[in-house]
């Protein structure tokens, strides 16, 4: 029966496996961003909390997009178990540095999926993943700019407040208002 089902899908087993790994990574990213939002809320960084709540929702939507793709192609999309989500962070800057590290890891994973799809001549998955390639350019840019605010503004005095207030204004490809 498994062979018959596999014949009805163009999704190769290796592609399905790495896409399910990405589903888990997106779910984990969403959970980490949610934890960051809660930490920012607890520590009085309201604008940053709003940013991280939005990021958590966005990562979940990425997870669902990949999940549906796997399902639509007749594969088995696996609902991931999310563990090892930190609830506390060393400080305000550390939250944003971890967010940047997280985005770089996601970019590397997306690139591995594209490379694998190309190696397997899986043109549909290659094409599908191009949206994520473009999305990661924006995600990394915004995360990098957020970390740079700590160097430009500094955390002394009202610095943290100014950084927190500037976070929602960081955009990619358009002027901040």
C-alpha cells in the first residue's frame, strides 16, 4: 500500500523528510518568538513584544504553508512537537541577537531544501521554496537592523526605550515612517 501511495505523489521521500524538518523548525521558531514576546511584555518592552507576537504568527503561517504543500502533494505532513523553548533571556539585546541567529539558521535550512530539490530534479519544490528564499532576505535584514540599533543608539539612559520604540519601524525595501 505504501508503494501505491508513493506512486501517486511526485514528492520524493527525501524531500518529504526535509520539508517535515522545516515544518518543525518553523514551529520551533514560532514558539521562541512567542516566548520572546512574553519576555518583552514582562520587562516593559511593549513595542518589541508586539513585534515578536507578529513574528510568532508569521513563523506559524510559514509552517502551515509548508505543511499544506506536503499534504497537497500526497505526502505525510507531520505535526511537530516543540520542546526546548527558552522562557528567560539574559537581556534585551540578547533577545534580538537570538532572533538574528534563529533567522540565519532558517535561511541555511531553506537553502539546503532548495539545493536538495535541485539535486533531485524536484522542480515543484524548488519553485515552491523560492517564496521562502525571498522571505528570508527580509527576515534576516530586519533582525540584523534590530541588533544594530543597540550599537547605534546604545542601551544607556533612555536608549532601551528608544530601541523598543524603533523596532516596529524597521522595514525591508521601504522607508520607515
